[in-house]
């Protein structure tokens, strides 16, 4: 009902204010014409039945959509029509009895009441709509400011990690800082997709755009544009932000591990990332054609942290992971719940 009160033909057809009165009076005449047409149909079936009944919905409709002037015009014209054509003596403004005069006065009072109530309702809805629009504008401004601050924080953290990585002398330290930098950038990328309007609905991320951009950044960061290639094929899917971040971190870890370990002793290779809809949910596949994993390293030794992180990200994404490895490469499949 509130949406009905928000519709104002004068604002839509005369947004600059010029011609607003003509729109209101024109709509009042239009509603009056419809009511008179219905009156003619009723008179053909049952003459003089309910002489004032059509005036109430006509005034209500004219006022809600065309403001009080439209409702007033419709009310006056319909009242005069009922007086002249419907009430006895027909085709005359003379009244047959005092009862008819009372009916006419009562109808005028009721028409006025409907007009006043409809106009008050319309104005209340318009005020509420204006307040809602103002709050939405303030919220959008707040979100824009929040987005700007968060992006600055991500940029600062990434810059600090990159600076420490450049200053680090030990290879393991440099590698750990590079991995942390990639993780921060993966989360920041999901944030950008969430707030810049790529999402299908608020709070969700389009996975095709997100993962394709993530893989392009990983390819550049890991120098995969040469002999080692990274292919990404993703279906469009709207995923809640937190799950999208977890999925992105899974891809980040698996691709990074494959780039570092899958092609030992080889000059080239291929890594494939595939995100597809399944029944139910989705499937994430990260496959390489490397040398395979010769053995599973126990936790606590080199590589154990990465494996634990992957397991944690899989749980956060509400999925289950399975790994197949052999001489023709390794394939990790993550089945994600709907």
C-alpha cells in the first residue's frame, strides 16, 4: 500500500513543476470518465442503484495518484452527475424530496472525508519515502567511506609486507612473506568485488569475475606467463562474501603450491582452475600436469602449514576436498555445499 502512495503522476509527468496542475486536473478528468462509464453500465442493469457509490473509489484513486486537486475535481463532477442524472427529478437539479437533499449532503461530506484521508495518507507516505531515500543516501555515503578506508588499510598492509619481503635476506623468509602478501591481496580482491557493484545482490560476490581476476594476479605474481601457464574457467555464481574469500584463499594456496612444487625439474607445465555449478552447490577443481606428490608430508614439517590452511579454508567454505595424484599430475577437487 505504501508503494501506491509513492506514485505521483505530477512528479513523473511534470518533474520540473511546469504543467503539474494540468496533470492533476487531467488525471481527475480521466478517473471521472472511467467512473461515468461504469455508472452507465450500472444504469443499464439497475437504474439509479447506488447513485454515489462510485464516487468513493474514484476520489481515492484520483487523490492517491494525482493529489488532492484531482480528487476534488473527480468528487465535484461525480456529485453533480449523480444529482443531475441519477437522483429524481432526473435531468434536473431539482430534488424530489428533502430525503434526497439529505442524501446529497451526506454524500458530499463522505466524499470530503475520503479526499482528506487519502491526501493525508499520500503525504505521509511521501514523507516516509523521502526519509527512506535520505537514509539510503547516508548509508551509501557511509559504505563508500568505509570501502575507501578498508582499501587503504589493505594497501598499507600489502605495502608493508612487500617492503619486508624486499629487505629479507633469507629465502624462506622471503617466500613466507610473499605467500602472506598473496593471501592479503586475495582477501582485498574479494572486498573490491563486494563493494564496487559486481555482486548480483548485496553481500555477495560474482565468482567468475573474482576468480578470473585472482588467477590473472597469481599468474603475474608467480611468473606463470612463461613456460608455466595458468588457465581459469569459471561459471557465474553469486556467493556470500565470507565463503567467496575462503574459496579464493583455497585457489591461492593450491595454485601457489603447484607453481612451487609440481614442476620440479621441468621447464614448463599447465595449471588449471575450474569453478562450476553442481547439483547441489558448486565444484572447485585445481589441476596441474606436474610430477605429482610423491608422499604426504607429516604435519609440523615443511609444507604442513599450507596443508592445514587449505583444510581450514575448505571448512570455512563449507566444502569437502579430495586429492588425486600420480605421474601425470595432481588434481584437487573441492565439493561446495549449496
